[in-house]
């Protein structure tokens, strides 16, 4: 509870909150000067905001050479600590671990049920996003990509999408995995997440092949995929 109060106090300042949001969406380290320029504040004020976010473990920093000459810069990035605020207290992480371990205790039947459920939830996320569009609207490829971006963002993935020139492949990166902490303990969670993503893509495209290229659990900075769309 004490840590929760510290975090809420730090985030109560609007500028500090938006700085944290900015770093969250940047997907990479930032300097004091970059934050100062982006928010039109003095570097000393930017440094103070960043330090307060670091004090409650929302950010971490280290000194590095930027390759531009001069003195090394202090670079700030998101902490790996999970920040969860619940009033009153709720432990959904524990609940998810109990649920996953219960499924795994059922053997292959439990795994198949987990993967199927993951795919169904991926489909539901997309259907909810598509319901915001006019009924019967013909979707272009760009429309479908926009829907994917919106749904993936709402799912907390902090995603980036890029399509090739003939729209037969989509390169997809996830900078935040909502299941990371559970996946570190249970390997099958990554497979469930893979099915979740397939459910999302197959809602929009008739036939897709989802190829994993990088995985956070293996030490990569992101989970990245190549999505091959059948003509």
C-alpha cells in the first residue's frame, strides 16, 4: 500500500504523467534534453520529473555515450517492474497463475483448451473494434491495418505494424506483453498468446501464417512476427 501511495503521488502531476506516457510509447531510451524539448520545459525541470519516476521504480537510468561526442548522457527507460494500482487491493496476477496452472494440470486437453480460448479472445477483441465501424462497410487493406493497430493498442501491446509493397506480408512488433510475467513461469502462455494473435488476424484475413521472429522471454527487446497473408 505504501508503494501504491508513492506511485499515485508521483503520477498526480500532469506533466510527469504525460512524460511517463511519452516514454511508454517511445519504445526506447530518452535523454533529459529530449524530454525538455518535447514538453517545452527547462532541462532541470525535466530531470526532476524523470528522477521522481525513477525513485518509485517506474523508470531506470544509466549513463551512456550517445556517439555524438561530448560527455556521456543519462538515458532513461521503462523499468521492468510491473506497476499495478487497485483500490481496494486485488491480485489478478495470482489469479492468472492459478488459472494457468490449473489448465496445465489437465495435460494435453488443458493445453488445447487454453489455446482455443486464447484464439477466441483474440477474435473477440477484433470483433469489438470492428463493431465501431458502419455495418456492411467494405474494408480496404489500410482499413484492416488501422483496425489491427487500434485493437492491439487497446490490448496493451504498444504495437508497431509495417506492410510490404504488395500487402502480402505484415511485420508486427509488440513492445509490451501483457502476459510476460506469467509466460516467464509457464511456457505454454506464449503459445496461447500466439493463438490470441492468430485470432486477431484471421478475423480480418481469410488465411494467414503467423511466424514468430523474436520473443521477449528469450531475452529480445520485443516480440516480433511476420504475418503472411494468402491471396
